[in-house]
C-alpha cells in the first residue's frame, strides 16, 4: 500500500486547542525552514479562530501572517479551515463575499481549503467549493462526525458521495470532539473508501484518549491521510503526536519517510513556545472521557470553565454539561462545532444560570430555529421553535439565497480605512473588531495583549497575611480562604488576632480582566447601578457586554418588547421588557460590562 501522508497542525489547531490561539507569527517563522524540510502533505496554518485572535488579541493582520508563512514555507502546501458559507465568522455571508474571500486567500498563498458546514447541510458548501475550484486550488470537503439518534455511518457515506459529486478533490472525516471509537473508525473509513474514489483524510482530537487508536484502525482500513500535532503541542484537546504516528506508520509499512531527528528539533522548539504562552493553557489537558456524554469539544470546555469561573458560578459547570445534551436535542442534534457549539453552549449556560429553561433565548438560537443556518440534522422541539420565532416563516431554502450581494455595501461602510480588498474582507467578517483593528492601525496605536499577566493582575493581587492599623489599634490578619465572587459581593475567611472571622466585601468599583483565557482586556465593572428590586427592573442572568440600547427614557414599551442587545460568550441575546409601561431610567450605554442583579433600566407600569 502507499505511504500515509500527514497534515501537521502545529501552526493552527494545536495551539488553538492548547494555547487559546495566542501564538504570534513571530514565534512561527523561526521554525518554518525545519517544517518545510519534513515533507508534510500540508501544514494547517489559517482559519478557525486564528483570524479573530489575530485581530482581537495579537493585533496582527491575518492576511500578512498568511503572506509571511507562504514565503517561509515555499515547498509545503498551506491549508486552512473554512466554515463554508460562514467563512470564519458567526453568520452566513452573501455568495459574493464567500467568492471574494476564497479568491484573496488563494492569491495570498493558500493551497488547500478544508470546507465544512456545522450542520452538515452541504448546500452551504456549494459556493465555497466552486470558488476554490475556480482558483485552481484543492477543495477538501469535510464531514463533521458526531453521535446522535439521527446520525449514522450510512448517512456520512451518503454525504461523502455528495461532496464528490460537488467536485471536491478529497474528503475529510472531521472528529472535532474526539467521539470516534476504533471500531466505528474502521467501518467509516472502509465504507467511504468503497463508495468514493477520492483521497480520504482523518482529523480526530485526542480529547477522549481514543484518537491514536482510531488513527491506527484508520490506517489498517486504508486511510490515505491523517492529521497530527508535533508532540509538544499534542494530547488532550489537541491531537495525537506526529512523531509517534510516524514511527507507527513505519512499522506498518506505510512510512511517510520523515526524519525523526528533524521532528525532534521541531518538537523542542514548540516546547519552548508552549512555555512562553503557558498562561493561556487550560487548567486540565489530559484525557476527558466525559466527552462521550456531553460531546463538548475541548476548546469549548475551557471556554465554559473560564466563563463560569469569572461569574463565580464554577460550581454550576456540572449542571451546564448536563444541560448541553438537552439543548442539543431540542435543536435537532447539531454537531458541536463552530458556530453551533457556541450556540448550544451559550443557551445551556443561560438556561442553568437563569433557573428556568429558555426564559431568555439568544438571537442565534432564534435564527437557528428559523432555518437561518440551514437544515437541522433532526426534528427540532416545535414548542421551542414557536416560542422563539412565533409565526415567522421558516427558511427552507439555502439561507444564503436570501442574502443580497454585500461587497459594495461593505466597501462603502468601511471606506478609506480599508487599504485593500483584504482589509474590506477583514471588516466583513468581524465588523466591530475589524473596524477597531483598522482604525488603530491607521492611528499607529496597535498594541498586542501582553503574553505575561498584565499589570492589572498584579495590582489586584492581595496579600494573604498583613497588619491593619486602624484608629490607633493594630490587628494581625491572615486570609485563610475566599468564596467565589457573587456579582458584587465576595466572602473572605480570616483569622484576626487569632480569632476566625468571616467578612463580606461589596465591590463598588473594580477593574477586571475580561474573557478568561479568551482575553485580558481591562474593562471597568461598576456595581454603582442600583440592585434589582422590582418587577420593572431589567436585569441579566449572566455577565455580558451591552451591544445596543434599543430604548430611551420616556419610551413606552409592551411586555416582551426588545429593550437591549447584550453579548455573552460571543453570542448576542435580545433582552426583553419584563412588563409593559414607560422607561423611566436607563443605567447603561453601548460597550458597558454588566453583571446579574444590576438594574440596567427601569420600566414603570
């Protein structure tokens, strides 16, 4: 049999899983000559969250990253992950935007486009596949593997046939949560290979601890390509180690022919890189077999952990993980991959923290239930759908068929801030973050977040043993523990002059670092807003940021009218008026960070 080819993931998915996508281009370029000499079939280096992270945190132009990597890796295919009609954002874009993005990515050096749709609604890949083929590049159609009552091996094989009919050059099994088992892998590989005469790739995360076994069974069953990560960026939510698989392939007579000493040199380099970015690592990077129950991808688990920790609700993680499968069932069992993982996960968190399921429904869940992302894999909860979208018409066609061309509008909106077609596309994908990036670039004020914890962290660190001088008396205080922050209050456990005490601290004004491992941007959190006390007080069930204030003082509203739009966990939610009446006070404005129990505005009946 032919040798098995390998796609190396160190420059994208591996550090996205383990280091929150924070590795800078300056730490990729020095090792590129060695990577280029290995002979990998491709190097994945773009797509996924890298575009967002470059703009939001690293203050790098992602297009410039692509150009630099192309120049530094002249003899290796570059590969990216593209979400079909979603591109790299969180909504569907018009066909002209998809076509323009693919064209510019190809022109800037991209060779292989791995294309997937979160619902496996292959209508959402048609435009992107055709654009890749027109550009003369490799279109790889991906099947998002998941387990549910409505998914089967036969169904995935049928989708592989459809991807081949669509003109894809290869097929990829994309196991983003590490749900594959060895036996299912063997059957899936054999059946797809029998049905489709195209090269077949396997991409499986090591989250559950089974990925290396699945790779072995795939090789025995005739797989052509596998995805791996260099050992220093392997394991846990990442992928099986490149060196180990290379040795195994040599033993099986399918040797990729790599220089193991060269791989060791690359591994040593990335170990030092991992140490540099260690503050972005999730707290636990070992196998997590629980994924076979909740099916949450590794990156999403760390995000949930940090979101709940930031709210003082980490004790509810178990409840959220139990709620995610229930929300997924209500939505027709979508695979949990961007953006559906965020859609399901955010709604599950809101359900748990609000104490009532679907008391608040995010805009993305509404759009999903209306058909705005495509056709769900299975039947949805019709009662929930009626509650979310009312009598509005359900979208049955390909969602992008309803989106008019956008390019000219986008060009006018961003104006002279966009120096190129690439800049305009940056704005198209991330309007707020993209505009901020382009504005700061024009002003010469781009400044990446620090790799080490920022000064604010040190400023907020408190001593654990100290003397207090108060009214002429001196007290010796030792802090023995602290409870989670519950909105503005936190309990501290002290020993004061040898006597155990409990103190409740109410924060009136505090600088916090938003987003956990998702960012360290200082923002001011104020509890000077009045606490919710009456039925006319509008509050949230979880912390967020104000995106839009839809009403002003003096406006008359009906119960259920939208009054605010807030962002929580990258998802936007419409906040509705709890009662009808007149808005008598507005305590927030666009951009404010807000927490539960605060009154955001008041409605007088």
